[in-house]
């Protein structure tokens, strides 16, 4: 098994280097057919989302990022320890496009653990009805 880095996802999803995009496509086809297995991490997925959303690079909307990334996360040959949490984070991210993916990932982890409150100064969490943001006090 090998670890797959963010740039492999990005070359495929953006097609900004045709030769590399085609090589990544061939790799992903092997993963879809479960002929090869790879793994990655939440950090890598967060980097992919960050780069795709970045206005100075690609500027994709949250929903478009979800549409492009979700099929890759569901490939049979991709072993992903927190797959359900990451997929849920993409759902939250797409339905609340004003929050960062990292925050959506935190909310998905909270849901999985049955936690409804979090300490944070980030007011973006206030937009998520299921979350109660609390600021630390004396």
C-alpha cells in the first residue's frame, strides 16, 4: 500500500498538467477497480479542498468541490480511516459555503462523537444550527 498526497488529487481534478492528469487518471482507474490500494489522511483532503477553494488558484465553489472530490473518496482502492466523517464534512461544507472545510470537519467529528457544543471564537460556527458555540469565560 502507498500513501497518496494532495498533489495527485489536484493534478487529476484540475487537469492543469495534462501529462500528470492522465497519469493520475490511470491510477484512479486502478483504484476504482480495486487493482491497487492507497491511503491518505484528513490533512491531505483538507489541503485539496483549501487549494481548490483558493481564489488566487482555482476559486471553486464548495458544492463543485464536493462534486469533484466525492467520487474519488469513494473509490474501492482508497483506504480512508475516517471516510464517513470526511464525506459528512464535505456535505456540511457544501451546505454551509461560508465556513471553512476544516470547520466542517470539526463539526462532522462532533456529530460522530455526539457533541453539540464547542469552545471557539469563530462565529462561523453560529451558522450551523446543530452547533452551540461557547466562548471561554473567567
